[in-house]
């Protein structure tokens, strides 16, 4: 007698369908792209903004604080966004965050004083905080573990592409119209794309991972963060210090040390960042997924190797003769650094249990920005001010401040390589 057909698994254990998973990944990636356009359009227009009568008395250190204000608010509210992601549908947090940061970008273009601009940039950080904390965990619940680094690489490839478009868009619009128009052009798309987030599927937390044993008196629930998470976070913070400082000041470097116009600096550095970011990010995801089948520490190892190899290129790039060679060396450095994007985030979500991911990502965001790019734009601006006041020429001072970012890159690579020796994915 033929047995009854197998009953379907309970809905709480069924992964989201392939089409819904791809739709959500596409929406999240587009929003990440818009996120970085809004974030880095400021870097492209620093010089024309500084020439505006409302901002003419502002120092380089104060300009750096515009980025710092965004990042301070961003990192403070990211753990709160992560905690909310454990209680509220994550797609609602995404949609609300995108709407807030897009409106704040429009406000940046309307700012009439330094204080007003500072407040607008801080509000962008508030909008991004919830989105950034829940998106990687959402993607981890949409795709199986053996595809996770690749899918996160697709998501994070929007980082260099969006940053680069921010440079290109900001430079082009500022050159042909006004620096204020650059913010208005950048801010509008996010308002439309935020609506798409409301139609995303909401996967069950941990559905792509092994079931977790329920905590008992004999085996109480463990503290969600541990040594593996700490290694990933320290390495990420050091890498973020370098990337944040370079992204903010590189367009100004090309204007001061290489005599490019605002538009040329945005186009050249932006174009370089797009290609290097796409190549490095996608290559890192595919290479680390393949390597991780044999070595559970592969994600951290590949990230550490990429950062360490990028050190000599970061040191050399500001000093070599000729624009072409400078761009070529920056290009290699960016490919090596961007190799880590997918692997390092895959290591992050694997370092904690599924029930803790949103909170772990939120606290990771707090730490990497607190000790990373919240400080680096202002510190590099301060270093440049001190060097110029000490008698160094403006071009040489800017070159030295750019080259100094190689040190945290080296330290970050070493931390990740040490941490990879004991790394094991955590599912308990």
C-alpha cells in the first residue's frame, strides 16, 4: 500500500523562493548603491563648497567633521537599528531609513551655514543606521551558506560603484551648475526606490543555517559576541579608517597635487573606483567561497592577504610621477583592498549565531566607524593643516597625509590573518 505523501515542512523552516530572494537582493543592492552616492557626493564638491561665502571660513578639519558627524550618528544608532531588526519586519526598517537619508541629502543641498550642513549630514547617518544593520543579515537568510560570500559581494559591489558615482556626479554637476544641485540630484532617487523595499519577502531568521539547540539550564544561552567577532571587527575598523580617509580626501588630492579640475578629479577617481571596486569585490566573493569549502578560515585569510598586499601600493601612489602611473597604482591598491568586502562580511555573519546577527552587525558598524572612518577624515584634515602650517607645500602635505593611511591597512591585514588561524563558523 502506498504511503501518504510527505507533509510540507512548517512555514517557519522554508527558505524564501528563488525569485523573491533575487528581487530582495536586487532592491537591497540598488539601495546600497544610492546610499553611497548620497554619502560621497560631499567629497566631490568640497572645493566649490569651501569657496561658497557661507563656508569660506571653514578649515579642512571642519570639512572633515562633516563626514565625521554623519558617521558618529550612523554608528551610534546602528546597534539600535540591529535590535529593532529582531522585533520589527526588516523591510520596514529598510524603507524608513532610505526615506530619511534621501530627505537629508536634499537638505544638504539647501544648507546655508556650516551648522546646518553638519545637522543634515548627521541625519543621513540616522537614516542609514537601521538599513545597514539589517541588510546583511537579511541577505544571509535569503541564500544558502555556501553562496553567502558571493551574494554579499553582489550587495557590496554597490559600495565602490555608488561611491564612484558620487564622485563623478558631484564633480560633473558642481562644474556645470552648482555644488548644491549635486545633492539634489543625488537625493531624489532614494525616495522612489525606498517604496520597492516594502514589496520584499521577509525571510525567517536563521532559515538557511543549521537549527540551533534551545538553551537549557545545563547549556545556557551564550553571549552572542566572541573572539571571532572581535578579530573581524578590529580588522574591519582598521581597513575602514583607510578607506574612509582616502574616499573623502582623494578627489581633493587630485585637484591640489595633480592640478585636475573638480570635474576631472571626480571622473578620474570615480571611474577608477568603479572598475577596481567591481573587480575586487566580485573576485573576492567567488574566490573566498571556493576556498572556504576546504578552509573555514578562508574568508578572513583572503581579506587579510588583500589588505597586506595593498600597503606598498597605497604608500607609493601619491608620490610616483605622472597622472597615469598614479592612477594605475591607486587602481591596484583599490582592487586588493576591495577583495575583502564580501569575505569579511561573510566572516562577520558566520561569527555569531543567526538569532544574534542583526545586533552583532549593528555593534560591528558602531565599532568599525568609531575607530575607523568617523575619525580618519578629520584626522587627515588635521594632519594636512599641521603640515602646511609647519611650512610644507600644500601638494606635498596632501600626498603625505594620503600615504599615511597605509599603516592602518597593514595592521588590519595582520589582525585578520591572526584571527583566521582559529576561525570556525558559529552555529551554536
